[in-house]
């Protein structure tokens, strides 16, 4: 795991490289202008350059550690920019008020500004935040998945029009029908739900079949404005998960073992209150077909 000193050292190295490149860029622009080639040399202020380099390094570090610790969950390690935006952000220091005053400086003077900038950044806090988030990233990601399932399957709206019900041997969760017009957003959501279902399936050792893959394929194949998946289409018939499409709604129909696996996942990953409410509701008792 990165330390405060290793983060600071890496950023300092990149800042010093940036100073040289920035001076070369300005010099080449001036040389072209002296030869009659008029170019716009719009080089960012030093303050912007300092913070951009720091931001790039920290964000790349967070992405790398996220891939290592998130374990295919949607959780991310993120650092508040205010921790390193000490020149232009809300935490601007008065000591840096003259950084962008337009005066000509030597490279050595600019290097001194680099040291001042680095000394003003709390790298200890940045490193601590990275360590804390990395340690809990998987559990955070599982909680995000649980919240996604609750939201998209309307499990928190037990008194609503599309509340979950039980019909025969199936537990049914309703969602809105969609069409090609809002397909891009819907596909992103469906892919996230599929990833969640796949995780539940793997952890519970119960196969949910091909219903959701086929459902997503059908959604992706919608082509003209307002086109919908045809009413009465069924995906995964006979499997632990069936998806039934109607004109104004789609239904996710779970077998009892599949719904039990879903409930167990929600219980373990931060949605225990929702689960308790579901189990108390008589709406999930047998209803008329």
C-alpha cells in the first residue's frame, strides 16, 4: 500500500518533469512566433499544472488499488480534491497568492514553488483515506450491489403499485417496461443488475439460467423509436429466474430458492431492514393468479 512519503515523492518527480516540459513548450512557441509562425501558446498557469499533475497521479493510484481490492464490485477509492487543491480550490492558501502573478521565474525558483506546494498538501491524510477505503472496499461494493437490487426491484416500496407479490411458487418483482427511446440508460442498469445476480448465483450455488442474458440481448436489439420487447415474451422459462414482458411492465419471477438466495444476500450486505419489512408483509403471501 502507498505511504504518504511514496505518494509525495512520486508526485514531486512528475512535477519536476512537468516544469521542464512546460518551459520547453513555451520556448518552442516563442521560437515559432519569432520565425513568423503565429501560434497560440495557451499554457496553463503553474497552479493549474501543479494540481493537475497531483490529481492525475492520485486518481491513477486510486484506480489501480480499486481494481485490486474491489473484487468486481462497483465500489471505488476516491480522494476529495480539496486535499490537494490547495492553490485553486476551497482550501487555497494565501502563501500561494503570487504563484500566477505573471512574473518571469527561473527553473530553480519554480522548483522552490514545487516544494512549497508539496509541503502544503496533507499527504498523510491522503494515504490514510486510501488505506481506510481499500480495507472496506469489498464490503462497500457489496452494499452498493444490495442497494441497486432493492432500488431496481422496488423492494423498498412494499405499499406501492409495483410491490413484490407471491403467485403460486414464484416471487414476483415488477419493474417498468422500457423502449428504444431510453435504451442506453436501461442497458447500463440491466448490466449492473446482471452482475449482481451473477454474484448472488455464485455465492448461493444456484444457477439463475440464461433469462437475464437473453433479456439484455432483446433490449439491445430494439431499433426504432418507442419499440418495446413484445408483450407476452418470456425469458428463461422454467428456470430459477424468469423474465416476463408485458405492454406496461416487466416481471422478474424468482423460484423460492432463488428468492431465498436474494434475501440472504441482502441480509448480509446492508439491507436487513428492507428484508425484515419484506418478510412481515402479507403481500408476499399467496395471491390470486
